[in-house]
């Protein structure tokens, strides 16, 4: 959702600046007319890119993920070109832009829903492979609920995840890489893929 939020925000900023420029040149009526189609267009075109951007950090094949972003950028450029072409039509032909924007909106919603379903399926599959949950006999219904509530985050090398004594309201699962537990610079233990930590704090409410 972050990718689509950022791209839509950028599109709205550009639309606002462009509408002000058109309004100052051609008058208030031109600015209002552009608000009917130009503003939605500048939301939908970048939204195509935003859906792909939002999946980059979750994709195992980074090069393929960025390839998807490039393809979506090309789609956005073509969509903007078709939008401009429809506006240049004479007579009633230009009203085809309304139907085009409705279709593009439906496509964006479908892509976003598909991305959410794919992400949910990936979260569910990762949780199914966690040894602790498997040994505890956690059922699929509970795993689906956990996948719905789960938040996936990326930690940089050397980044601190939790500190001794802090309040915790989350159970953490290591999906990739490893984590090191240290005290006063001394390594106490290492967690790898599939390992879980923070569950005691969640169950007891203790730091």
C-alpha cells in the first residue's frame, strides 16, 4: 500500500500544480473542467506504477520485480497518451475519456486486489513453514487470521529489532537472514529462518 500511496500523492501534487497553471492561463472554468478528468487521470496513471512498486520489497527476485515496475511505468505512459488522444477528439468523441477513466479505475482496483491476495497467500505460506506453529498444531483458520494481521518488515544489517526491557505486543518470525542476541557486545545466541521470538512477552504481557 505504501507504493500506491506515494505515487498517488505525487500524481495529485502534479495535477494541482498543472490545474493552477491552466487556471491562471485560461481562467477558472478551464481549471474546474480539468478537475473533472485531469485530476482522476493523474491519480490512476501513477497508481498503475504504485501497485508494482509496493511489491518490490516482497519479491524474492528483485530484478524481476523492477522489471514489473518498468512495465507498469510504460503502461502509465501509454494510458496518459490515450487519455490525451481522447481529449483531442472533436465533438462527442472526447467524452470517451470518461469511459476510459472508468475502465482504468477498474483495472487499478483489480490489480490492487490481486496484489493483496498474493501477499496474503505469501504470508500464509511463510507462517505454515514456521516450526513452532507447526509443532503447536495451529490450524489453517488461525494461520489465516495471523496472516491477515501480520505485518512484514525489512531490517537492515546491524539494525536493532528489540531491546531488553521494552514493552512488546508482537510475535516476530525470522523469514530470511539471521538475527543475533547480544549483551554488552557479547553474542548470546543467533536466530535463523523459521525461528520465533517475542512470544513470551505477548502471552504474559511482560517486557
